[in-house]
C-alpha cells in the first residue's frame, strides 16, 4: 500500500522542509509506504525534512533525455543525484495543459525506470469519455502505451485518476474505482493507486477495494493532519 501526496504547484522550499519534518513526526509508516511529490525546486528541502524517516520523496515529472536542448526539463539522472526515489509521469494536468501524450508518458517512464527511479504513471478518462461509455477503451489505450514500453517493471506503479474526480470533490465510487483498476491490471499487473478527491473520510472504503493498492492524493496531501489521516486509513487495511 502506497500513499503518495502530489503537491502540484504548492509549497516552496521553506514550507516543504517544515511540512516534511512535521509529517515525518506525525505519520506511522509501518506496513505502508508514504511519499510526497513536491515541485522540483522544493525536492532538496523536502529530502532534508524527511531525513531519518521512511517517508519518500518523488518528483512530479521527469524528462526522457539524459541531457540536451530541452528547456525547462529535468532528467532522471539529475533527480537520482538529488536523492529522490521516483517521479510521477503523465498526470492528467500534464496531458491537459502541457501536451503530454501516451508516447511521451511511455518515453518518460522508460527513462526514469532505466535510471533506477520508481515511476507512478497516471491514466484516467475525462467526463466526456465516461459519459460516452469509453472508459475501458481509454484505459486500455493509455495503459497499453506504458506496458508496451516497460512491461510490469518492479519499480512501476500505475495511478488511476479519473479526470472528473480531480479537485472536484467528486470521487469515483468504490465500485467505479475497482472496475477501472481491474481493467488496468488486466494489461499491467503492478500496484495501482486511486486518485481523485481522496480524503481521510473516503479513503477507508476506496482502499478496501481488492484492486486498489494505495492512493495518489492532491488537495488533502497539503495538510499534515488530513494526509496523515489517509495514511492511517491505509495502515488499517494494509
Ligand atoms: P485531488 O485529490 O485534489 O482531487 O487531486 C488528485 C490528483 O490529481 C493527485 O495527483
């Protein structure tokens, strides 16, 4: 069971260090894995904050090239040098706003895994796709792109994040999450996280689904109390 907090565009270095110190003191990691995913500039500070604890630090993206003319990007080797454990790849916000495609998600995943990083690769349908009964088709296409590139790699985790549930307060029902996770697992048998308005209150029922192996948390990961509450819910079902 992995509980990862995706901070998105929140928390600079000072806040990251303080938050991680407080989180490390508040969270019980026995039997589960806990990770935070700060913005690039806050990674080193977050690593200082979690030092001495089992809380891991992941980046929010990673480029496929080792070096080169790729303004604004960061390579897997650079992240490994800083000391992070892994990276999120292909979050729907990157697909939506920054032109990420199934192909770039596959390339980024491949490079990160080759460099020894762990990868949380994100998939998930939009509301229009769900309303158009295209959930299975979309999940199969997105997951197959990752599977074709890297297969069921030991350092790979997939996150199912229905776009309509992100930041909306609207979660997938436990049945919808389980159904989607089963489709993903049919193609790629790796741990699968659920993401989309996960809170301490709804975490127990979501995490209790047989094919839900953890959570990728946005808003509720920005406060120590709520994030630690989700981690406690994970420990209860782990
Ligand atoms: P929320 O938990 O804020 O809905 O965000 C989910 C998410 O996008 C995590 O990556």
